[in-house]
C-alpha cells in the first residue's frame, strides 16, 4: 500500500515538473515576438515613413501581438490542465 502511494506521488511530481517545464518554455517563447515587436517599433520611429510603410509596421506589430496572445492562451490552458 505504501509503495503504491509513493509511486503515485512520484508520478504526480513528474507531471508537475513536466507542466512547469512546458509553462516555462511557453513563457520563454513569448519573449521572441515581444523582442521583434520592440525592434519594429523602434525602427518605425527612427525616421519619417510613408503611410504605406507605417501601415506595414502596424500590420507586423499586430501579427507579433497575436503570437504573444497565442502563447499566453496556451499557458492558461496548461495551468487549467487542458
């Protein structure tokens, strides 16, 4: 009986460890689109651009923000156990 409990506890600890690793990886992955977004916005502010160029920067920014949002949604799902 005690051996079964110990084995169950080990499995739970391993699952928790795997979950923590996956959450950590997802949060780390979130940094990349944020870095891209920061760089794009800094470049957009360096000099004057055409309306089309600013629209392009804005569209790229929206795409990078969507990547960040997707990573956070996945972390939320992991934390909920889905």
